[in-house]
C-alpha cells in the first residue's frame, strides 16, 4: 500500500516532498504531469520510490481512460478530489498486490515509451531531411 496526500494545487506553492501533479479537468483528466497547471491536484509521498510507483500507476490508468467514468460537468468535464482519491487508492492497492508483476509491467511500459520516443525522433529527422531536400530542389 502506497501512502500519499492528495490536495488541490495552489499556484505559487512549492513542495519539498517527492510529488507529481494530476490534471483534473478536461478529457485528459488523470494525466500525470511533472509541472503544475491551473487545474491540477498534487500528490505528495514519503519516498521517491512510492512516487515513481504511483506515477506509473496513474499513467497507466490515464492511458486506458479509467477516469472518464467518473467525470462530471456538461461543458468542461472534471473529477472531484474525493472520487479521484478513493478510486486511486482502490486501484493502486489492486495493482500493487503482486509487486513483482507490477515491476515487470512497469519495466515493459518504460521500454515501450523509450521506443516510442525514438520512433518520434526518427520521424522528425525524416521530416527535417525532406524539408532540406525540397528547399534545395526549389531554390535552383
């Protein structure tokens, strides 16, 4: 079980304990953030290991759109802090039951993220080369 404190982020606040931010409005609700934004919660932990484990759990829940079922609001959907806290605690406890499986899944997800970043970097290089070739061709 991971112990954490969940609060609304106030702009200008700085936190000394390990922490990350969670977007709480819009269709990206539940997305973990490293930098704060106006519409976010802050989750604080006692150790960096707990922070990393919970951040990976939050990222997984966000990617599968787990939080969409709890969104309320007709124009700009949002989630209540109590709903978020209760469901995050419940899901994180479920996911951490088999800690070895959790570590294995997180390692696989990190590898996939790294490969995705490499893929995007390669696409950007290809686009840059295409622009250079077209610029040289059109300049003549």
